[in-house]
C-alpha cells in the first residue's frame, strides 16, 4: 500500500495524513523489576539519577510511616462529640486515605525498591505507633476501655 512505512498514515480518500507529534515511548513495567531507573508518581521522577531514586525511596518510606501514624494516633480530644469533631475526623481520614492512595500509586511503578520501602515504612510505623513496643499496648488494643485508642478507625482490607 502506498504511504505505509514512510511515517504517514493513509487517509480515507487515499491521501496521506501527517503523523501527530511523536512522543517518547515510556517503558511501563507489568512485573516487579529491580533498578534505579524508574518513574515513581511523576513523569521523569526520579529518572536516571541515583540520588533522586534514593530520595524517592525515602519519600515512600516516610509516606507509609505517616499513614500508620495517622491511623493510630490521638491528634485531638474533642471536648464534646458533635458535628465539628466529626468534620475534623473526616478531614483527617481524607488526609490518611489520600496519603495511602499516593503510596499505592508509587507501588504501581512495580519497582522492587519502592515495594520494600512501602512495606518497611508500614512495619516501622506500626512498630512505633501501634505495637506497644514503646509503651501502653492496652490502649492500642482495647479501645473499649473507656477512651478511644485512635482518632480514626483502623484501615482494613
């Protein structure tokens, strides 16, 4: 066929149509891979720079620790339960879920280092804020003991 292979697409009436702007093809991994050349969350980030990859790993780790902290902390003690307290708890819940979804989007890079950073971040966050290793496990595991263990209900899958 005329026009095939020359970079133009044949039109309906036999004329050739110039191709649209050519975009750089991005490699999208569908399985886990190891390496420092990845795209995590944003196009071109961290790219090919090893230091930026290390920063991305630290960012994902801190993000997951923050999700655990929000899940198991008492940020405020409302004087009286009511609408304002409910709105504040809803905003904190929205923040927690937004951060959790951001971590999930980072995991969708299928990079093994990002996966390990996320799992490690959740493990360290749980150890620090919910395991009782650093004090008062009875408040963590017994919310029916007269006061709530955390502002937000625990996330469950």
